[in-house]
């Protein structure tokens, strides 16, 4: 009997996610060859974040599990980012 | 006699959703552990841009890229292993877990060569060469060793956890209808992958 509470991620879906992660890894290495000046860090972290979202949604099942888990992850990320942003405020505006 | 029937339908006291949520709470503490290091790294990079850039130029992008591929592939095999057990394919689940642990070992062997190469050239805290480096570059390598070292420790722990999960599958403690333990072990493994996804560009790619 099918239990609808437990979504099974198909073998192929997992494989597609892996292909996406591999392609993005190649893209981020390729892009690092160019001098993007100010954008270097932003592009590298942007690509990493797309990869992280893929892992979180599919490999870690957030897309299929209870939404409360996604909310918890987002709250934790906001706490983490505030920590970084406020520390940088301190260092940037220090006399 | 109806005893067999009653035992098989007997209700087990189990809350898979709560067990998974507990695992996520633990992962958040791991995230903040590495988060603190990411913060230290960003601030010192901001204060010593030249030295950090010189430091990261000396890291082997090929080795880093190879280990990235190894880790995302191991994340795939553990995800496939969960799919396999959910579909009741015990043998395939065990083989995929074995593949994951094998890839973890490949990662560690690569790291051994990568660290070994630097240590061979006296590039580690305490040597005369290291003391002669500009302070910012020294900081870069200290953070490099600490962050990849702590990550490596997590790879070792993750591989042990997955080996225990393999034993549970063998003993039918993890089955088609009761696989939350394997899911939680997988979550830990994916976190190790997630951290590497950020470590790789921060340490190896941003010059």
C-alpha cells in the first residue's frame, strides 16, 4: 500500500541533481579563470548557493518533507547571515 | 489462534518526523560551528586581501575540484541508497552505501596527498618557512588547515555513521517501512557535502 506521507525521490531525479551539481562545479572553476574584479566573490558564492539549494531540496528532501523544516533552515540561515553582516558593519565603519 | 495477526499489526511507538527534526537541529549547530570559521575567514580575507590571494594561488585547484566531484558523487550514492531501501531493494541499498564509504576513503586519500605535499615543503605552522611568510598568508594557511581539517574529521565520522547504517540494513533494523535512521545518516553526509560546496570556492577559487 502506498503511504502518501513518504515521498520517494526517484533514482533518475537524484541522477539529474548530480548532473546539475557537476555542471555547476565545472562552471565555477571555468569562471574563476577570468578576472571579474569585484564580482569574483559574488559569482563564486552565488554558484555555490545554487548547488547548496539543489542539495537541500532534493538530496536532503526539504522539497518533499514537512514545510516546518524549510522554515527552520531559513531562520537558521538568517541568524548566520546577521552574524556575518553585523560583524562586517563593525569592521567597515571602524574609525 | 489470532496471535500472529495481532503482533504484526501491533502499533509501534515511533515518531519519524520528530526524529528527523532532531537531526536537523543538530545540523544547525554544525552549521554554526563552521559558520564561525567562515566568519573569521571572511573578516581576515577582508583585512588582508593581497596575502589571502597569494595563499590561495598556491592551492591545487585540480585536487580541490577532484574532491568536489568525489563528494557530490558520494552524496548521490547515499541519496540513491535511501531510494533503494524505500523501494525494498536491500542489496542495492547496501552496495550504494559501500560505494559512498569507498568515495569517502578516496576523498581522504586525496587530502592525504594534498596536505602531504605542503608538509613536505615545510608549509605548516611552526616551520622557519612558515614564520617568514607575510602574516596574512600565514593566517590563510592556518585557516586552510583548520577548516579542511575539521571538515575531514566530519568525513571520517560520516563514513563511520554510514558503516553503522549498513550494519542496520543487514540486520533488518532499517527496512522498507522504517528507514528514518538511514535518512538521518544521509542528512549528516549531505551536510558534509554542503560545507565542502562553500569551502572549495572560498579556499581554492577566489584569488
